[in-house]
């Protein structure tokens, strides 16, 4: 259930798809998303301040240069999902007046079309090879971009835990090349029957 300040479940679906594909295609965006999922640090009890050591000059940190993502690839993918799965039509429809059976039938069409797009334009593989539910050990130096720790995270690696999700990575992306005159903002042209 949504509140007046939060988007509805159906509005969150296209947001989730957009975030998913932006995370796959843009490393800087994925890093920002990953920061959102870091567990909050436990509050630390105040301690008496120690005498301040003499300041040591530190070299200026190199500025972080963020790569600006162009929306063309995301718009192209959204157009493919509309063409094959009618995803935009589905998410823009007010489903409150429809029966659950009708929504389920529409979701099946959307699912099949989305799966077709995923198979045709992406090679997706699991991040971890182990089966979900397996006990695994993460040694010091594991890549936090590929494994997110959840639950009671204390101490430092090695960590032993249960693999609750294998994760996904895009092994290959095969989006069609676009003509320079192509308007990627047109996700589906209007249709006029004569």
C-alpha cells in the first residue's frame, strides 16, 4: 500500500525496471545504488576527546569524475520492452477496476515478452556459482560490488553466511545500433488504423 508521499506499487514497477537496467549499463549509477543499500552504522557511545595530534598536511584527493549516462540505451531498451511485452501499456493502465484473473493473464504476456527481450539482447549469468541456501565463506578482499552483506554484519572478513541470492551480471549486451536520426524518446509510435 502506498502513502500520499510514496509512489504506488504499479508506479514503482517502471522505476524498478529503469533502476535495474541503469545499474547494468552504468557502473557509476550502480555504485550510487550500492551506497543506498549499505547497512547503517550502529550508534557509537560518546567518549572523552583525546588531545588533538598535530595536523599532518594531506595531499588533496583527486576529484572523482562521474561519467554522465546518456538516456539513449535505457530508452531503446524501454522501447524494446514495449514492443515485445507491452510493458509501458501495462504499467500505465489503472488496474483497480480489473479482476485479478485479467491482471494475471496480462502479467503472463508481459513476463513472456520481457523474457524474450532479455534472451535476445542480453547474456545474463549468476554472480555466484553456488546454489542458493549454500553456506559460503567470503575471504578478506572480496569484491563488495558483487556481494552485498545483509543481516548482522559485524567485524571483518572472512565472513561465513548463507547465500540467499546468487546475483546477476550482464555477460554481454547486444542492443541494436541506432541511426543518428532515430529519436530514442519515441518509445512506441502512435498507431492510426485506416
